């Protein structure tokens, strides 16, 4: 299965890169922290080398030994996995659900640093995320320019035109999800060309296209809402770099077109899946745009900083997003987060990992309704914007999956297909 190749090839590659990154920063650690920094780097590398060896030799998954706030929840989850295996030996790297061991690896990478001050705040993936951003410059400029031109006459657009623009920016945000560094094991995955030119040609690759449903939801929410209550959209972020910029443009459009009054962004509280967005990445990206020597890029950055200051944009992170649990257990494991999401009019879940957690990462029959695959996770109307990079997909039309499979055996994992898949949460 694709999961097998991920654990066998991709994860050890990612660990090797992490070790290499720490090694390359040795002098920097020494300059900043003296011998303590170098000692910490050695300890972290030895912890990670041991982890890589455990992974490659299919050792049992061991409880976390750190004192971090989520350790107890992780260890409870390990017990749960042990009970599932009914005495067939405990979970090991190759004998466990893929989603679980993959998340577990990233949590162990985090522990390797968190347990080794003074380098405990070092993000081993930061360089790759920054590089992805800079290598996507042309695409970022094209998108910011398009958007700033659009803003000049957004007040004059009729409903049909607004709808067309929303659909365009939803698609840019969808295909922005191709820029994923955990998928390419850290190889270059930047967006080189203008994302707007190829949208027409990409339509056939959207396997489920519920954009019309999003439009009617937002328009109706607007009409229903009195002065008192705001229309709130939440974006559960995926990758930093170009994808994040495409999400920020979409969020700005929702406010500028008055389809929404506030947008809440949800990122990761620790470095995760190589290129996932943390608070640092979020703020760094806006700062980069602000200080860019391109007029429309810096205009975007300045406006977005303003949105955060005014409180119409809110950034949050929550420990739950970096736990191994799928979302159907959110209400139980993180009731505070679930209650917060219930206040939203629309939840946009970006990317493949969120899709796997929405659907329990199961090998569903393609035609199983999306609503059913969500396994009672319905805090608010939600939509997944995801390019397919793992073999789980629900909610297709009869014969649709089989038809693509016949001509393209890799269709579920090569990032070429996408979904804009909506669930009304009723």
C-alpha cells in the first residue's frame, strides 16, 4: 500500500533531513548558546538516530517519556491501539494504522528538541518552509496583483461576478495544497507559475465540486444575519509557503466581498508534517509580504496585519490538531475546541492530513457518503479543500473512482486530483 512506502521510504528520508539540518546548524547553536548548544544538538541527533533505527527495524511503538502537556493523551492513545490489536503484539511501526505512526514520528521529532534546551524552540522545518515561500515568489506576486486589482472594483461586482471570483480563489487555495513538503519528503514543491492561468484546465480534476453549495451557504448566512451576529468562517490551515498565501487571499476576499465578517485561522502549535503552518510561519509570512519591494505584495501584507489588529482575523492553535486522534473524537478529547468550532458558519479544512482525520483515514468504498465517513463529526457546515495524496476518498459517484483507476492507478496519491467536498452538518 501507499502507507507502506511512506513508512518504509519517505519517513526515514524526512528523519535523515532533520538530523542533517541540526548538524548544519551546529555552529549557530555554538554561537548562540556556547557548549550547551552543541551538547543539546548532539543529544537531539542521537535521539533522532535512535528513532530512525526503531522505525526502520519495525520496533514496537513506545510511550512518550517527556513532560509536555499532551504526553498523557498520547500515551492513552497508545493503550487504546494496544487494546485494538487484541494480543497480536502491540503497535509497531509497520503493524499499526499509518496515520497514528506518522503523527507519532512528528511528535517524537518535537520531543527530541523540546527535551534539549537551549535549542528546544528550534523549528527543524523552518528553512524548508521559508525556501518554499521564496521559490514561489512569482506565483505570490501574480496572486497578490490579481487580488489587489480585484479589490479596486469589488464594490461594483454583481452577484454572478462575485460568485465567479469566489470560485476562482477557492480553486487557487485548493491547488495551492499541492505545495506540500511532507509529501515530497522535503524536495522542492514550490508553486512556480501563476496559479490563475491554468484553473480552467484543472476543472476536470476536481472529483467532487461543491463550490455552489458553499456559495449558497454564505449568501444565505448573510441574508439571515441581523446586525447583531457576524458571519464567521474558520480555515483549518495546512501548509505554509504558497498555500498559506492562497488561504490568506481567500480569507481577505471573504471579508472584502462582505460574504464573511470574521475569519478564524487554525494552525499547529508545534512544527508538524514538515510544512504545516505554525504561529511563527503565519506571522513571518505576513511580515515578508509587508516588507516586499513589490507594491501589491506589500499592500496585502499591510492589510492583513491590519485585519489581525482589528480582530476581524484571529489566529489560534490548539494541541488537538497535533494529536493522533481523528476528528470524530474531538468533542470528547477537546470539548473546548469543538465548542469553538460550533460558533462558525463554515469550516474550511485544508489539505490531505485534515481529510484523513475527517474520514478516520479508512479505506472507504468510494461511494460511501462523505457525511457518513465523518462519523458524527458535525460541529458546523464544513468543506474539505484537498488534493489527494493518500488512499482514502469518500463521496464519489458510482463508477467514478473505478473509471479513473483504470487509466491512472496512482490517482489517489499523486496530488493531481482534488475535491471541494461539502457537508451541511444537519
